[in-house]
C-alpha cells in the first residue's frame, strides 16, 4: 500500500521519471512556461522548486548541485542569470499551474506550468471560474444586488419618456410656426395683387376716355357743319333804310 507516499510516478520507472523531469525542468527554466499534462505538471513542480530555491546560493557548490539535478549547462546559466535575479526576493512558490481542460485525443487533463515572476497575464483557454453549487449561489445572493439593479432599470424608461416629450414639444412648436407663417405669407402677397389691379385699371380706362373725347369732338364738328349749311340756305336779308 502507498500510505504517506506523495511521489508522482507519472507511469514511468525511476530512471525514466528522473530523465523526464530533468528535461522538463531545463525547458521550464529556459522558456519560463511549458504545456503538459496535469500529472506531469504536479510532479515537475515538486522536482524543480528546490532547484529554483538553490539559485539564491551563488557559490560554486550551489552551481554544481544545480547541475547535478538538471544535467544541462545552458539551463544552469539561465538559472543563475535572469531567473535568480527575478526570484531573489520571493521566499517560495516559484511556479504556477493553470488548468486548460481535457485534451481532444485521449481526454487527458492539460495544464500550463510557468514561473510566477515572468508571467503575469492569464493564458488564453484557461479554465473559467469555479463552478457554483446551489448553496454558493444562495449564499452569494443578497438584497443589495436587486436594490442596486432597480434604479438602473427604472432610469431607462424615464430617459425614453423624456426623449418622447421633447420630440412632441418640438413637433408642436414646428406645427405652430407653420400655422403662424401661412397668414403672414398670404397677408404679404395680397396687397401686391391689389396694387397690380389698381395699377392696371387706369391703363384700361384711358383708351375709353380718349374714344369718348374723340366722339364728342366728332359730334361738335358735325354740329358746326350743320349750322354752316343752314346758314347758306337762308336767303339774304334786305336792308331797308
């Protein structure tokens, strides 16, 4: 039985498991983030965090001890370079595991393991918030939420009514202006028409006056001619002394 044994075997023998964790530790130190299965990520965290803590010891003995676990010169150089400077003030907890959900092929649980001081942005595709149970929803529900939401719902209709009232007032004002402008236009145009009629009336009457004047002149001429004819027909009067 496995009572008290916390080792993650990850389906490998001791030698195979050691080689796998060494290569994964070197990759994590160089790239600061790797994607693997959740079981391997948990096993790697137990294996790599003591090595990261040893980076604070810059002596030759400390470097040799780190190389004994990593078996990679480039990884040791990176560990005592940028990584040691970033984690120098952190007392522990150098890595973070973020679950990504199941893999499509074999439904294995995937995860990202990363160095905390180099990755502050939550990776895309990570699992959402923790699923809420019926009890948690009941506890989280309070009277403050509906009260806060009520004014927002009541405010929307008030804004719409205000807009409608403003539109109606604008429409009424426009209609009133149109009604008031129509008589003014008619009153302005009416005198002009009357003036044209008055101005044209004398032009029509002048020919009539001239025709009547000519007729009266013709009658006077005829009368004078008749008088002259009558005077010529009368016999001369004798003058007696």
